């Protein structure tokens, strides 16, 4: 099979011929139709993703969608010909999706939404799982809560907005330019331009100074610090997938509110909790098939031979949506 291989950090990925993988017991073999490129993928290529634990030579690619080619022993939930999607590798030493074929743990995948293309399905896993773990697993979002999502037009934030809306919340999302604000409005959320008003101003405007029930931080740094002052007293909850810096919890503590961190890679890194990722993706498929979840794709896809162009597009921040590589092309 052909695959894009990381031979050394901070160098272009190399297209190589590798032996076809075979599914072992408890694995399925998938022909990869589409591989989504996340900012984390580009960090791993540069050698900046130590927490993801990929050592060259390695096949990268975290998200994928494809067709089951073969099924190993002890697998009964998938059959040859099934269309599936998932966050299946590219971290923790597990081979990734930038290859024509990949043998994966079936606990990490779900049947592809019928309403979405392979490219659209490959754009969902990491972003949606992160959103679900934050909004549902940690914060327990419910109907009529006021939810603020930072970076609402980003890869994770765009899906988080749709998930919160689908759960019946009143959703607000921040953006910093006209394009991102318009993207947020089109989802049905209230767009907040963080460049023209202070945190105190928009907390007062949209919550009467009470604070938001749930705040989802997809930015980190000063944005996470500001979230601790914008959350509702006593019952408010802040969730972040980027809480890796040094932060003072005093503002949060003085509000009597709570905080949770999300580290979506844990099941791939530890082998524990993988079934939950598959269950989350089944929820994603149901939402997509009901018309409540649609990813935003970049205007062009990339064949495997142009994978480095796809990575460059994500790294320079000029994409108009999720960038997709087609390993079979």
C-alpha cells in the first residue's frame, strides 16, 4: 500500500510503499477513503506534539473514514463493506490514516452517517469527540442553559456550537473577524466579536452580569483565564481542551464555580475507554443524519501525493474549513 510516512521531525512527509496490514484478532482492516488533517497532526510532524507520542518512522493521520475490507476474529459489530469513520491512530505509536489501508481497533469507530460523504465524515471525529467530552461528559449540558464557546468558527468550536444547539442550549460563540462571526451566525448561535468589547461587557449584555452556565475554551492561555471570570456563580462550569499552561484558579474559586480538562487522546494513548469513543461517534452519526450536524470543509481536497500541501494549508491558517486528504488518490 501507499502511505505518507514521517521519516524525521520537521521534514516533509514521504510517500512510500509499505506492506499491506492484516487485521489481527479484535481488529478490522479499513480501506481509507478520506483522512482529516487537524492542527495536532501538523504539530506532530514538526516534533511539537510530545504528548501524542509518535516517533519516526511513522504513518500520521488521526481522523478517517473508509470501508471495511476484512474483519479479524472476535469482531462482530462490523462486516466487510461497512462504511465507517473514527479517530483511529496517528498518536501513541498507533499507525495513522494517511495510508490506503489501516488495521484498527473497532471500539474506536462507528458506522458512517448516511447523510454525509466520506470527506465530511472524516472531518468529524477528533473535533466532535472533544466537544462531546466537554459539553456532555464533563459539563452535562441541558436544555435552556446559556453556553459560551470560544473559537466558535474553529475546527472544534464549529462542531461544539452545533452539539450545544442540538442539546437545546442557548449558544453564544466568540470570533475575531467578519468571516468567523458570519460562520457562527449561520449555525444559529449568537456571535460575539471579542475584539470590540470586553469580557465584562458581553457577560453583562447576554447574561445580565450573572455569567454563562457553561464555557467551552478552545483557545487556552488568556482566554481560559477570562473564562474563569465569565462563568456563572455557584453552578457555572468551564471546560478546556487547552488548559496546559499555568493558570490561577482564584477567580473561579471566588465564584464557587468548577473546571474540567479534556484530553481526547487518552483512549488511544492508554487503551482505556476506547468503547466510549465509538459510542460518541454513533451519536455524531445520529445527529448528522437528523440534519443537526454538518462539518465545514475546505474548498479543495488533496490526493496523497499532495499531503504536504494539505499540511501547509493547516499550518498557515488559510484553510476555509477542514482539510481532507484522499489516500486512495
